[in-house]
């Protein structure tokens, strides 16, 4: 069924983010049902959307939290996530962020380099604590996604290269306040070719065998996240195929006895439940292009400008003849474009427009550029 905005919101000042909490609950139910047979430990990636009402729903469903900043660690704790279900990743953790996470006694740091391990050891010692870590390895697996959201290739800044892993393992002997509990890998985002997760599994199998040969049997594996969604046809694919995602690891990952496998899903959990609702300010026709100029712009949803990404766009007010429009925002940048040549019913000033699949990396990446006011968030 096509998206419909609740009638009581048609007079809501625009732009605003509308979150369908019922769809979020349905997505969480499907996710937890698919994860349960394999006893996967699911952590929600706060970077996708960190709104408290959204986080509280996710926490209530039993998920943990995957954080990439001290602020996200704090937000996760405020939302009710237990500290022993919080993981802290990121290539550039500051001392203040690490100290905050150590004081909260979070479950694990995903560590990305020897310098980071040394800082973790020093700061943990100063608090009289031990920092539990999983080593984030760079498996050199191509996620076949956009270059800006690929994280598992040797050219990327993330993780420890396989060639350096031996020396990193050896360095742990001199770090008494660091406890190695697992391996971590994350190869990218918006992955729709699930076969890459089989490639990742095989790489992790080889690494586990290699580590066991050096006397390390790890109780935890973290395979990251990255499961994509359908931006082209959101109504036909509101909930991702979580069973197929977990099935790739069930089939290809050689889990050791009693070993916990963790995943970090963000976009797949929240993207489809969020819609950016905007109003048409003007329809402007040049010699070559018909523009629909919205009151939402790249300050509300930067993905199209940043990645050239696609979002399905609907005119909620018109049933007229379909015509091609360049759908753009009001920001003083030529990159402030949501779509080019988008077929929409004949569009007029004042029409309501829905930009779909905006629940992930939408509001959370918003800015105040051009001194724009922050778009409201409404929930139903």
C-alpha cells in the first residue's frame, strides 16, 4: 500500500521527519525472530538514527548498542541500554571518550590500531580497570557498494591490515590492562549482494584457525552490519530479509563451541520507518528543466548530495498527469538536489511531498548550514 501521511499531520509545519513507530516495531519483531535460532547478538548502530523515542523502542526489543563516539555511548545509556550491551567502535576515539566508556564499564571496545591499544591500556590502568577489546581487522573484502561507504578494503582507513595482525597480537603481551575477547570486521554499508558476507565469513574462518595456532581462542566474533534496504520500492520491501542475512553466516561462518556472534545493524532497522515530509515552495520552468523547489534541502537529507543516492519521492497532494521534475531544495548549493528527471504527478506550489526511506542517515546528519532551523520530528 502506498505511503499515506496521517490526516492530522497534513497541516504540520514543514519540513519534518515522520517516524512510523508501528513499522519500526514490526521490523524489530522480524529481526529478533530471524536472529533467535542462531543466537546472534544484535547491536543497533546509533549512527543511523539516535532519536530517543526510536532508541527506546529498539532497547525494549532487546538489542544492544553499537556506538562510534562518546556522545553515542552516553545517548545509549540514557536510552536504557545496559552498559554490558554497549560496543564502542571508531578509528579515532579521543581520551575523553575512552575514559567515559571505561567508567561506564561497557562491554567492548573495537580497537583499530596498536596506538589505540596503548592508549586504552594506559587509560584503563589509570582507572584501575581492564579494557575488553575486539580487534577490528581489515579483511580486504569488497562490499560492492558505494566507495564512500566501503570500509573493508586495504585502501580504507578502518581496521588492522591482515599483514600487521601478528605484530598487533604480539603487542598485547605488554598491555596488561587490555583483554582480547574477540575479532571484529565491518566491510561497508548498504550491502545488497549478500554473497559478500560469505566471503567475510571465510576470511574470519581462516583468521580464527590462525589465531588458535598462536594460542588464542576467542569467545566473541563481531561480523559488523551493512545490510542494505530497497530505496527504489520501499512499499514493496518495507522489512529487509533478515533471515537471508543471518543465513549467510549460519551457512559459512565456522562458529566455535559457545562462541557468541555479534552483528551491528543500523540502516536495515530504521530506514524505512522514517519519511522526510516537505512542501513545494515553487515550480520553476527553464528552457530545459522543470524544477520542483522544496522547503527541505540537503540540510535535512544530505545523502543525495553526498553520495548521489536515490530516494523514492511521492507527491501526496496531486493525482495529475505525470511529468519529469528535478526535485531540489532551497540551499545555495547546486548539489542541493534530491532527484533529476523524477516523474511526479503535476506538481504545484503548496503540494506535500514525501521523501521515503529517510529514517537512517537522514535527520542524524542534518546541519544548520544557511542558518536553517532544525526540522521537527513527529512519531506515530
